[in-house]
C-alpha cells in the first residue's frame, strides 16, 4: 500500500492527472484512516494543479469516499460564486 501511496503522491505532484486519478481510484474503498489521509493529501495536491480533474474525481466518488477525505481534498478547489 505504501508503494501505491508514494506513486500517487508523485503523480499528483508532477505526473499526468489522469494517471493520478486512475491510481487514486484503487484507494477509494480503503478503510484505514491513515491511507485516507494520504489519499486526501495527494488529491489536494492534484487539485492545486488541475482543479477540474479533482472536481470530476470527487463527484464520481462522493458516494464512497469518507467525508473527511472529500473535505480535505476539496480545499484545493476554488470557491464557487
């Protein structure tokens, strides 16, 4: 799991946003709070680079991601309005 999280962090920072969200999808159902926290951090980083990719990912997985992950990652999105 650590390897996947490390790879996700690298993709979120410097890689292809599509590859990052594809890899993030493998972690959506993770139940470990530490894994979800690292997923949220990676998604936040991705959202700073590509807000649209983050928005689409969060919308697609809103029914399965923990609220804390959505809230933490969603801070990267510009405020609406």
